[in-house]
């Protein structure tokens, strides 16, 4: 029963994806966040950017990301960690767009590579990060679709979120 619900949700995701590729609609408002200094390569491949609030006994550490918070409907976003050796080889910008299907509880239940970009490596990093995102639970039992547009540069990784 649960498997057929996921299959139906993935079919819905594919139908929405196919329809949006041919529709001439303007993009809804979106937000962008960025990390300027990624963590060293010795850490895990993905890391949540949400940090706990400092307690009075802990000094507040300086912000390492842009001043923009995650989108209002995003509880936890995960940005890929790119090793410095690879990041320094990036010329210009590399864009990867991932379409995610979010269940009513806010969990990502389906990922579809909307635009993998020129590199399978960055496409894989984006896919792995997108699967770990958490969204605000919905008031309805309908699934939601989000576009996550990752941008890789020598300065770091940024992501733009667009609700579909």
C-alpha cells in the first residue's frame, strides 16, 4: 500500500516535470543561500548548514554563509561539500537543478535530476544533498514539488529554492 503511494507520487512528479518543461510561465519568487568557505575535505560529503543557536556559555561564531536564511518552507537544507582541490578547478559557474518530491511530513521522497549540468560529479553531489533536505510539514495530504538549483563556483556552493 505504501509502495503504491510512492509510485503514484513519483508519477505525479514526472507529470509535473514534463508539463513544466513546455509551459511558458514565469518563475515564482525564490531565495538563494550560499556558503563562502566550505568545510575541509576530511569531513563527510554533505553537511547541514543549520547551526544550533549559541548558548550564553558559548561565544557566537562569525557567519560563514550569506546573510539570507533558508526559504521559509525549508527546515533543513544540506549543501554539498566540494574538496578544495576540485573547487579550485571550477571555471565560471556550474549549475545543477534537482526536482524533489516532498511528502506531507516534509520529507524528500523522490528526486529527479532536472538539469544534471556538464559534470556527473556535481550532479551526484547535488542529488545526495537534495535527498537530505527537510521541509515544513504541509497542512494538506498532497505532496509538493520543489526545484533546487545548485550553483558551484570557486567561492563555494549556493542553492536557489523554487516551489512548484
